[in-house]
């Protein structure tokens, strides 16, 4: 029998990564589940799949994408376990809620370290063996934020946009070696990333953006509740993506993601901006000009001048 193809999935201990690792294992893949908490995560995966502790088709690897040493060690462990992986799925990531003024710079740094810098480092470490093997597919998991910059999620939208541009660039570089790149734009799934457990909440509900948060929170939760699908449906889409043979593919996984991609292609930027504002209930342009919220948190000039002069 031919040896099963191997796939590395980051963030495999929960959500879409967990569902994908379980699904691909059942389909006969050799799964390398990369995660921070290996013991707990592997216990959950073995329970879900029925795999034995020593099953060579389900391998756990410790990976902290914010730690360069951890990334290097993970890459070494992966190559020792399976050689050149056929599939490399960058699923791990963090999300955050809050306006630009509310999000600390430390969040931006952690967001890019987890969602871009770590995945790039892991890919760089594994690409030489994949080039030598002359086959494989790298899958980058994007979202609506990678298609359009969404209010109250600027760091997340920025990092997903960067992820997509990285994927486009990389596809042109590695295609000649038989390696393809797929960007999966995900819809809304019932995972921890859309709950408080998976999202850093920096919102100031009583601050200058209170009028935004009031409607956005209510409408956003209602939309996610209606649109959320089982992570197993994403796993099915990922399995299909791994079978792809095109040098570069950008595809949606989920009806809401598909509709967003279509709308983004057909509508001008101004229309998309207006549609987003209406859907989220954000006050119209200039509506808060001159309001108490507009000056909230702004230093008083006289006070500031007296402080400057001691």
C-alpha cells in the first residue's frame, strides 16, 4: 500500500483546526497536529477519532507561533516525523474586537506575530524539503476581514489582508517547483473564535464609540448566530482544497463568504462601505460631529498648556 499523504495543520486543538484534523485523519491522511498544548489537544483528537496513542497517522507537535525557537523546533519535528509534508495548512490565529483607538499596539504586535510572522517562518523552514519533493499545497485560511476591512476589527482585517497578499506572492514563487497555494476565505462557523474565549475584547462600551458598539454588538451577534455553521463543513471544504492542482486558488468556504466575494467583485468600494455601515448600524458620515462623544478623551488645551509650562 502507498504511504498516506501527510498534512500539517496549525491550531489543531480547537475550532476549525480540530475539525479539520479529525476529518482528514478519518479520510486516511497522516495528520501532524500542531498546537500549543499538545497533551490536552491530542487527548481530544484521539477521543474524537478513536486513534490509539501510538497511531503513526496522528502526530502531535508543539508549536507557539509567537516564539521563533518553538517554530524552528516544530519544523524539525515535522520533517523527522513525516519528511516533506504534502499539505501545510495555516489555520492558527487570534481575533480581536475594538476600534483603532481602543486596540493597544501590543495587540497589533501579537496579531501579526501569530497570524503572519510565525506562519511565514514555519513555511520558510519547510519549503526546502517540499521543493525537493516537487509537490505539495500550502493553504492559508483567510476570512471576510481579508476581503474587506471590517469596522472594530482593524488588526484582524489588516493581518488577513496581509495573509492574502503573501499567498499571492508566494504562489508565483513556488509554482515552478510543483507546489500550489490556496487561500480559503471562510464564512461564519460555530467556533471559539467568535466567542469571548477566542477573541480579545478591547471595546470601551461607554467611550466615544459607544454609539457604534451598541448596534454593532447586537446585530453582529444576531448575524453570527444565524450564519454560523458546523466546523465539519469547513473541514470538508479544506479536504477538497488539498486535492487541488492549480498553482493558485482563492475560494470561499461557506455561503456567506461566497456572497461577500461576489459582492466585492461587482460593487464599487463606496457601495461596499455604505452597505457595511447599514448592516452594522453605524452612524452616518458626520452624524457624531460636534457631539460629546467627539471630544471624549481629548485633553483640555488650557490644562495641557499649564502642564507643559509647569
